[in-house]
């Protein structure tokens, strides 16, 4: 086989790899991207103070059904979409104050991460991605909420950032469906898309 044929084969293979990487599923750009900015790490004491300052609810205010709060995700590897969740791994302590503001914390046990691909699941938990052995918990501290957004801090992979994302409220609860760039939290991959999609579901009851 002459040199030109080998070059042709290599070019075809490279084009195939590029098509596989760049023409596969990607995050939905119609979804809003979370606004992320730098902040100091939140200490356990600060988290405790956030809880203590939440106040109490009254009978006229809806309450959060904390045991049913859930988080699902979509990730975008080379050429394909992956979906997953954290079954039994989300511990929510959210309340709605008498003024209608939702505050509190949502903690995620990263070891409960589940994916539609067991090989990927192992990779995501490894030191090459979330490094669950070193950083077993993720935490969202809700400091402020409005009719259409939530603001607080998000800690994952040992990095804490300010975060704001939109929410959609209804009579039975609210949801937040947004894009999050993991590079903001020190997670970088050569081939996987750095953006993921997250959906937070918060049921309410009267």
C-alpha cells in the first residue's frame, strides 16, 4: 500500500473522529445558562447560620415537600447524550418564609450519581471528573429567591461559586432547568462538552 493511500485512510479516520465529537448531541442552547461568579468558600458555620436565619413558615404560606426534591442531569460526551440523577442522594432543607422567599440548602451525595451508562458512571465518579472520593458532597445554599429566579452559592468538586438561575413556578411547585458550565468548578474534559443541563424540581404543598 503506497504512501498516498495511507494518508487518505488517516484523513478519513480523522474526519470521522471530528464528526463524532462535534456533530453529536449538544446542550440545548435555548435553555438559560446559570450565571456564575467567584466567591469565598462557604464554611459549615456560614451554612448553619443560613439555616438559623431562615425563619418559620405560617399556615398561609406554601411549604416545600423536601423529601421529594430531585435533581436530574444531562451530559454530552463525544457523539451522544447521557442522562442521570441522584436517587436517594438529595437532602433538601428548603423553606418558604412568610414573605414568600425560598431559602435553605440542598445537599447532594455525589456517590449516589446514576447514569444510563455504567462505564460513564464510573468515570464521572473518578478523579478524572467529579472525584467523589475526595469531594463526596455538593451543596446549593439558597440565599435569595424571586418570582422567577434563585440566587445562592453552589459547591461542587471542592469549588464554591455564586450562582443565579431562573425558575418556573406553578401551583404545585417550581422547576429550574438550565445549563451549567463545569469548567467554572475546575472540571475540564478534552472531549466531553463542559456544559451540562440540570433540572431541579421542588414540589410544594399547602
